[in-house]
């Protein structure tokens, strides 16, 4: 009995294998029909024997496209077998090529964003800082003023005001508890094309109090030729009379007024993280609280205030004190203007807040004027400017007498914005 399917015989299992027979085994690669895309293989080829029973009919490749008569598509010619090929697109799935990034466009918008943020921050900071300035001094009340010269002249005043200080702060800063306020230091800062010049006016300078209009009363007080110490003018009628007195005794017009009290001074120093000073000698003064050893050291707010107020421990008393004040203020301005302060918002804003809150300026003072003043003071500490005391010729009635000839020449050079050749004490 033959158990093989119909059309199979023993011969089919023998030499007929691999020759296109109806055998259930696969055809040999040597006799399989060649499949090409487009056109059928040239020339006649061996024909497959009739399909035997039980062998399913395979799709025809007669059209060269892999399509049979019944429209069946095997997918070999489109690369869609198993959902692959065809550029990675499978049945029912469409993948688009991602466009290359437009770097020029990205850089452009990044730059626009950065610039916008900087502009908004700068403008916001300007208005915030401008709102903090205490414009309390009205120089329009000053009468009989000298003519304006070249450059800009600032009057910088350190007052001994204890306003806003607690009892503990007064004790720590060794300020005492005196009421009101007096000038503890006075300096003229000239800025112009020939560099900056910083001139200290000793508080014990002998000056004449001229006629003036009361800053509060508006009443005019005629001059009587009365002479007194310079700091008495401030104590008598405040900043306006001080400006009037200095202008009358020097002939130099003052363009701006800047004042800072004890507490504000100490706060600024602490906000910048202290100021490095090279102290030329050991200093110990119970009245100011100073206790320093010779050499370089960083002073905090309390120590800085003690340093600039010390005079009893110095051989030159007030004249030596004014020199120390010049050195320190120049160093402080240099510290404020360093990149580590200006470019660090966590340091810049506390410093600006501490400084602007404690400054009293004239009504015409702007932020740019204030910045110009600080840069000029920095140049003095950097050796690009000149610092000096007002020239002194001696004393009269316990007060320091200015050298009239030198003062006249100094003022002339400042008014003409010339290089200063006069030396002070």
C-alpha cells in the first residue's frame, strides 16, 4: 500500500529531489525561479511540474512585480515585510524626517532674550536705587554763590548723627548719646579732565560766617564778620549754611552735597565684607574705640568707624585724622567698585541698599552723579588722583588758619580744571 500523497512515488524520493518535482521538500537554490524586480528573468527556464494534490498553490510572479492574478502582494518589492524597510515606515505608521536645527535662529533669539533680561533688570535697578536717595538738601537756598567753573565739585560730609541707632549700637560704635548732629569730617572732591583731587577741610578751620538765609525760617541773617570753627556752621543751620560758608571763604562753587552718618558708614563697610587697610602704626584710642596693630588688616564696620574718628592717639591730631579718612574712603570706594561687588547681586544690592538708605544728598543729585563721585574717589586710591589737606599757615584763637595765598592758587586751578600743583599739610 502506498502511503504517500497522490502523485508521489518512490522515484519522487530519489533522484527527483531538488529538480522541481512535487516533492514536499524545498526546491534546490539551483533550480528555484529567479525573482527580479521589474522584468522577468530573460530566456526560458525550467517549468515547475504540475502541482500535486495537497500542495497549496503559490503566488505567481508572472508580472515581475510580485503580484499574482488574484492581486496578492507579498510585500517583498515594497520593503514592507514585517513592517520594516521602506525608510523605516511600516504599515499604518508614518515617520517624518526631523529637520536639522536652525542654529542661527536659536542664537538670535537667545541673544534677544539675554539682552531683554539685562535691560529690564538694569532699568528696574535704576528706579529702585533712585527711589532710595534722600534728596533733602536744597542748594537753591544758598545765596551769593560764586560762578561755576570747569569740572564738578562735591562736598562730602561725615556727620556724627546717631539718628536711628539703638543704645546697644551707640555703645558698640563708641558714639556717645549726644543729641542733634555735627560734622565729623568735610572734604571737597573735584572731578575733571585732569583727574580727581580730594581736599580735606579740618573741622577746626577758622572761617567767617557770612550772611545767609535760614534753611527753615527763610529769614535773612546779615554777616557780622564773626569767625568760628568750620563745623559750627553746620551745627548752626545745617548743610545749606555749611555750603554757603565754604563757598564764601574759598570762592569755589560746590555743585553737589553728600552726607553720611555713623550708622550708615558702618553698614556700608559691613555690606561689602570689610575694607582692607594698611595701618602705618599701632593705634589705641579709648574715645573712638580704636585698637589696632601696625600692618595690613581688614576692618569691619565698627573698626572702620573707630579708625576714621581717631585723632587723640595721632601726633597731628585732626590733620592726621583727615588723612586717614581720605585713605579709608578711597579704599572703600575701590572696594565697592570691584567686579566681586558689582557683578554679584547678593553683594551689590545689600551694599547699594545700605549706602543709599543712609546718604543725604542735594535735590539735583542723580545716580550718575553719585557713581561718578565713587569712581573719582577710587581713582584717588589707585594713585591716579591727588589727596591733600587744605593748606594751613598756623593757628588763631585755637583754630587752624588757612594759607590764603595757597588757597587762592588752589581754587584757581580747580576752577580752571588744571592739574593741582599746590601742596597741603
